C-alpha cells in the first residue's frame, strides 16, 4: 500500500470524515513512519547485506571499535575481507558473535593491542537517529585487511513523505495494513473529545502487538545477544 492508500484507509477506520480532517495527512504519515520503525524493533523485518554505506566498514589500522550506521539495529553476521597478496587469492574470514561486549573487552585486558584475524565481535550501546551503536572486535585486524562486511537488521532507509502519495513502507506489503493499528492507537490517545477513546487505544495497540510482537526492553535485547553466542569457526583461505 502506498501513502495515499494508507491515509485513505486510516480515515475510513477512524471515521475521520471531517473537512478539514481531524488529523492532517502529515500527522498520519508521521504515525505510520513511527509504526514501521516500531515494527522493525519488534520483529526485525529488514535484513540488509547490499547497501554499502550501511553494511561495509573500512578497516582502520590499529582500531578495534567501529561506530555503526544509525540505521543498523543489530549485526547478524560479520566477515572480514582480505585482498589478494602477491599471488594469493582474496578471501573472507567469518567472525562469530561473542557473548557480550564485556567479554570482548576482557580479551583486550588479557592481551592488549592483540592483532591478527579477529574471531569474535560484539555490538553494544543503544544509538539514536544520529549516532549508531558500536561494534568491537577481539583483535585489531592485521594488514592488509580492508573491509568489514556485515549482514544487518536495520530500520527503513527513508521515512515516507506525505507529499508523495506513491511512497510505500519498506517492509513487506503483507505487513502494511497492520501499520494502521499503530497510527490509530496513537490517534485515539489525542486529548480531544472528538478523537480520543480509551477502549480503541487498547484494541489497536493489541492488534499491533499481535502482528509484530511486544516491544523488547534493553534487558531482553542483551539476553537475545547472549543466547545467540556461537563458537568461532574461521573459514580458511
């Protein structure tokens, strides 16, 4: 569904037949953008391994911590690229997820300035729209490594614009109608005798939860990372 169709459907479900409407198009689209981001937080709907500006990081000699793009929610897989040396072919080396950020830092305490092929990584920090989360490696990548290549869960690349009726949510079309429940949930919280209704707030919030799940808190996210911990299995060149 494009923006125009989503707004039209919102007005039908909300019974917003006023002229001018109770909620402006721009306001409704802001709620829909918020809904798409919420859906990604809850259900990890956007996996990306091709958007270079987001999934590729240039290795800096001597550096083991890297700031991620603000749109990155989590790093699912990570490989380090080693270019060809003389006649040796270029190759990738898989880096496995570590238990937690503190465990990776403990490795640095045990062996400061360790270099070589990293085996483990961790992602920590919450980040925001301007500052991304931080990725750290257990070793400084040795020369001539040039690129970290990731598979990430991310947020939408661009928010939808109310002025462009053809904009569409980036998540799969099957999920588009469910975004309306978040918009309606927020709309009915408006402190307006014509717009607010507590029972409708709860109904649409629950329908959104049914579609995308509960919003995980910070503690749940940390546990999720810990439970994904794996054993290092480097891929030989």
